[in-house]
């Protein structure tokens, strides 16, 4: 009853539909996980601020979700309010830079970059993320990472204030950044360079081909599960520990790339967690290295 009242109260301030107990599996690339207590897709920044203020006033935990490509939602779901950035997809170009709403998919940005003949983002081809999530996590591939090309970001602080942070005021590290503690990213500016469309297209094609060859893209997954420890590759450590191909229920350590756990159909988050723990234990026993998660666990 409490959730129903909260949903009703929040709904009065918003134009879209506030949903109760919304299953989140369809919003994640792993295609699994339980429901969010409250779920909303803000239409604009004004609505985001309203949601942020509401959550703070009511003492509700709040999460923001892009393409759900780096998230494991537990089977019991997520308490509080989950916001989805589906509507923040505006894309604009300036001289040498691209401006994109946090909800714009990297694949969308690459298509526009080809048309505008602006290069620099090709390394990210195949990353199934929104630009907002990619910026916060400093997503990347062996060819580059977001920190290399970010010019600045717009965000809303946890107090509801709008800020612009230039690149020099953001700290980036391997698969992490200072943006998470600054607030909620609403837009990202990328510093790009003039390039021929054919050259950009060729690099995108080559990078996608490499990903398809090495990664299990035909199964639902969340990308790399573990961070690469300094001087090592997590996938190689997992394979050397004999864990490649291990299964728990419908969750499996991919036989194509051992740092991917795939959903073979109806996997549960509990199965994924059990597999994660078993893999970690095996790697620690074999190499003495404790693997750190690259994914986020919600719930």
C-alpha cells in the first residue's frame, strides 16, 4: 500500500507513467532480474530533478539505468526508484565535438558520426551501452576508452543542481570515474576529429568483426564480468583455473570468452551469483588473484 501511495504522489508531478513493480529483465542485456519498486522514464531534465527531489524527500534509494549492459539485477528486484534514460537521446554537433543526451546508444552515435564524417569513437563499436553509462564507467576496448575523447559532461547533482564538468575536472581510472559521486549524468560532449566516412566505416566494421569472433554476442550477457587485474587478463585467468564452460542452471561461463557469463535461456540472478563466486574461488586458488567485479549488482 505504501508503494501505491508513493507512486500516486510522484505521478501527480509527471507526464509519463510511473510504474509499480516493473520487471527489469527486459531492460538489461542479461535479460534477467526482478522488479523495481517504482520505475519511471523521465521525459526531460526538469522531470529528472522532480524525481531526484522526491526520492530524497521520501528517503527512497534511487538508481539510474541506461541500456542495462553492465548490471546484474537480483531476483528479488530493486528497492526504491529506478529511472531509465530512454528519452534522453538528442544528438548535436559542433565544430570538432559531438553532444549527446545520456540515453543515446553508442551504436546511434556511431551511425551519426559516419554521416558527419567525425572520427574518434570507432573503438567503442559493439559496446551495447548508452553514452551516459559508458562515460560514468569509462567503458572501453583494447583500442581506447571514453576518457580519451570526453570533452565534458552535463549532470544534475544529488541536490538537484545542474552543472557542467570539463574533462580536466573529471578523474578517470580503469573502468571507473569520479562522475558517480558527482551526480546523474544527463549529457556528454565528445571531442572528435574530421575523418573520411569510408575510413570510419571500415574501422567500425573491423572492430565489430573482432568482437563477434571473440565474444558470445549471440547470447544475452552483460559484457566482461570481471576487471582485468594489473598485468593479467581476467578471461585467461578463468580459463587457466579450468572454469571455462562451467554452468549453474542456465548461467554459463562462455566457452568463447571466459570473462563472459551468458544466459542460456531462463537463467536467474542467483545462478549467476553462484557462478561468479565459484569462478572467483577457482581463480584465487589457482593464481592467488582475487578478481574484482566490473558489473554492478543491484538489489
